[in-house]
């Protein structure tokens, strides 16, 4: 059992690939580092998707998100990177990733990015 961050995202076969259904995941302990100040950033990552042939395995998602802990990256970049990596891993029909980041400097930030097959 791995207890270290990993950029590898594992998937498994969708048990109902002929049906549209929505999977929602909330990761309230996301951390990264502000690339300007070096201070930690905290937030909640919300993922909502309609799977096609593959679903995201949750433990690998946890370790993947943990891999950002020491990375200096802007909110906009990390939210888009998460979407791109998840889409590459499972090729969903639709996916939305929202990064809801805690207040920093008196300003909170929410970044939402979307993907749809064929668009």
C-alpha cells in the first residue's frame, strides 16, 4: 500500500458503460504552494464526471492530489492540470473540476474548468 504522493492515476472498467450517470468527488484537504510567496495554499477540489469506459480509482486520486503539496502552482494552473490529467486517464463523456481555494490576502478564489467529449 503506497503512502507517498504519486502522479499515476489508476482507473477501472465502468460497470455500466451504456448508462449516463454522474460521479461526484470532493477532496477538502487539497494543498499546494503559492509560487509567488512560497506559502501553502489550501482548498477543496470538486470533481464531477460522467464516465465512459473507465472510472477513476479513488486511492490513486488521493495520492495524485497529494503530489501537488510541495508544488508551486497558481490556482488556475492547478485546476486546469487536474482536469487535463483526469481526462487523459479516464476519457469521460463530461467532466467538471472546481478548485475552491481558501482566502489568501483577503480574496477567495474559485476556478471551474469543464470538458465534454466531441467539443
